[in-house]
C-alpha cells in the first residue's frame, strides 16, 4: 500500500475477531506536528477497510473506535483524521461516543482541465515574474515562514519535499513588483496519479484512466495578492493542460484564505469534510478549541485518499 508509506513512521493494523479471523484493517502514521506553537506527536488514522461480509451491523464503527482508543491510550497523544460530512456518515453522528470531536470543516475543490484559460492582462506599471522553483531549501523556508502560525503543520517540511520527492512534482512561484511594493504567490503540485488511479464511471468513458493532480501549500500575500494568485492559478492550469492532466483538485481547511480563489472553473461539486480531533488531556481540548475559529489548519497532501468527483447540478431557469 502506497499511502501509509508516505510518512516514515507508519503501520497497518489488522483487526481480527475472537476466532482469529481477519475482518478488516486500518492504517495510521505518527507525525511530529506544530500545534499551538508546540511540537506534538500526533496520530493520523485513515483507510479503514473491511471484508465485505462484515460491513453491516456496525462493524466499521467498532474498528474506528478501536483505532481511536488505541491512539489515545498513549500519554499526551493527539489523533486526527477526516470524514466526509454527510448525514449518512455514522462517524459524524457518533464521534462524541468514541472521544473525538469535529474541529473544523475541510473543503475539496476540483475542476476539469479540458481547455487552456486566458491569462489576465498585466498592467503596464508592474513587473511580473513566474518560475518553477527547483531549490527545495528555499521552498521549505518559504513554507516555514508562511505557515509558522498555523495548526497541524508538519514540523519538518522535508518529509514532503525530500522524503516524498517522487510525488512532490513542482512548485510554481510568482512575484510582482508595483511602486516598490512586492507581492508573492506560490502553488505546488502533487502527482496523485502515482498514488491512486482515477477512472471514469460515466457511460461514454467507463473505466478510462484519467490523469489528476493535487495542488497544495498554496499562498499569496502583498498588495496585489488577489491578482497575482489568480494569474498564477491560471498559469498552472495551462501548464497541466499541456502535460495532459485532466483534473486538478485541492483540499483546504475552512479558514484557509485560498478558498476564495478555487475552484478555477465550475462543473464539479465542492465537497465538505469534517476534520476530527481526539485528545486524551482536557487541557488539549481547551487549548485547541480556543483557537479553532481563528487559526487555519494546514492540509497535508499526503492525507488525500481516493478522489471523488461529482458533477455539479446547474438548474436552468
């Protein structure tokens, strides 16, 4: 399995019944995250799988509860994960019973890369430069600087840039100068094709493999940040179109300022997930929830599993 291997400290846990029959499994990684300005060891749980004959009768919830309780048995530990936010999702309805709580919403935005999009006209009084940043030490420094006050941030971004350099495809940078003021924007691209296969379920293209990539660690700042990020996003879209990519997507926490720029094109529903957190100590709950409405959560590209693309319904009046 590729996804657990994206973090150095990972494991796959097999769940058996009392007769030693395998009924399912789940994956987890132990991470060093920066949370509320402190270095914390966190457990990220994902990919709960069950044998088909055990899928009814609440067994999935039993496995989920076993996973969470195993994490929280460790002193001072935190655990977290994501779950699609729907009324039918039993995890969202029963999370309080197993020691986890909803922390914030996460949003998945996606769009089809069916055609190139026009770039906005650049004003005459600005200097604009766009490049692919090949120096990963510089990229790490920029991420450290920009995300330093966010929560659930990897303590060492080299786990993404170096340990996962196979998947960390490119980082695009944009810099704009106007009247002595500098604005900067960045978009990184994660090669999701190397982790999961996206195939169409539409009758006309049934089971055809479709190339898709994730964009992540996006930021923009400065007086011209809106113009600059929109320009860079279109530029990256066109580059991916030239490379034959068919879909781009991004996951963002609800407080991430990049939410207002995506999706670039309409046509695919944006999905909402629940970012859920469990803590053993009461003090952790209190300190985390005191900033939940103020401090954004970093969305790690390694956390993305199977991508769901649902066509957006547009009414015609």
